[in-house]
C-alpha cells in the first residue's frame, strides 16, 4: 500500500488545505486557517498527513499535551471535531494501515491515550466510515456517543411540509411579529448570546467577541453567516451558521433573549435559514446535539424542538485508545 505518515509542519500548509477542500469529509474546521486562528494550537500542534507516492491521501489534526502526568494525543482539542479526513483513495485496507501508523507514531512519542472526535457524517460528500471501522479494529473503544439533529433540505415547500403543527404555528407567530434578516452586527448578537448562556447555564461563549472576529478574518466571511430576529432594530434572537463545505451548513451558536420568548423568535430564524439554505442547494442543516454529559444526558425538550422541523438524528462518536 505504501502509505507513510508525515508530521505536519508549515511547509505542508498549502498541501494540507488543498487536500481538505477536495476530500470526502473535510470541512473548514479541518483547515490550517481554522486550526491556526487559535494561538494555543501552536503550543501543542501534533498533526499528521498520510502520503502515498507524492500525493496526500488523508490528514488528521491533532494536539499533544500532558494531563495528570499522562500524554494525550487528541483530535482535535480546541474544535468541535477533528478525526481522519480522507480522499477517494482510502478504502478499508488503507484505513487500517493509517490507524496502525498513527498508533506506532503515538507509541514512539510515549503517548498514553489517543482521543479522536469524529466529524459529523452529514458533512460528507460520500460514504466514508472506513476509518471508524479501522479504529475499532485496532482496539479503540467508544468514549462517547452523541446525536446530532439534521434537517434534510431540498425544495422548501416539501421541507416545510414536514414541520410539526406546533412548529408551523410558532413560525407564523414569529414571522408576524419580528423582522428576520441576515446581519453583520456580531457585536450586538454577542451581547444577547453572552446573556443567554449565562442566564441558562452560567457559562460564557467558547469564543470571546474579539476571538470570533479574528476567526472570521482567518477563515473568510463567506464561511460564517449570522441570521437574526429583531424587534424595533433590537436583536432578540439569532443563529451563527458555519458553512463547513458545499454539502451542509451547521448552527454553531443559537440564542434568544428570554424576554421575547413568547414571540417564538428561534422558530422563525430557523425557518428563515432553512429557506436560505434550500435556495443555496445545501443538502443538510445541522442543528447540533441536544445531549450532555458525553451523550449520557438527554435534553428531551431540545430534541423535540429540533425534531419539530423534520430533523432526524445522526450518530457521532468519540473514540479512545489506551496505549
């Protein structure tokens, strides 16, 4: 098979990003522009390319760090997901060989654990579960299982016909009372997002406002969009969309001002996004997970809300190997 593993360095930056663009399951979260936007990644970057002849056939973004005196190789520590990004050349034998090569490399480095957080299947342009099997073949265990709720897109009339009756009523209420639009006012949105997360979960957004603006500059404004609902020019709800690739769009940040909940702003914003995404010919809108506690907790109300838009649930696993 003649596949070799090569440690990433900046000389491979263009080759890496070119490969991700043409891969089956790569997204901009696998790009070096995304990985490098966080300066902490420079401290523990330990990513790899898999090469056959002169061609890159797969990559895996990784961080190598120490926790509780144990070396951990994590794909990917500061992103929603990492995992093996593969091209059409990767079949079962190649996938098994790649995982073997990664294990050997990790052992040389004295790694105690490998954790691989797989990407969402709806982002893939074709079926590509070979590396999932290869990890199991080489002794990886399932560390967590989560469900992501995705809406199959197409003709908007057909998609919206699958909405539940309560979802349709709430969309109508929202559209009657709110202004829905695409916006660039990330600063005003961040105020609503920060308030919402702190009130509901005593948390702050993963990114600060300044970090998020830097992310937009790094990956390009065409990869990130903001849709909002307004009352008298005041943002009362909104969703930040990541556009990972040409196959799907992903709701990365979702929030609403609790004072305006009776107007059902999120129902209306999601409907507006579905209309837009259908017009742009994307195949899926991913609304994210409604699990917590590594998948062992279920937010029943949130699942029900997302499923009301005709969403179906897709399994996503995080794999773990003790060396």
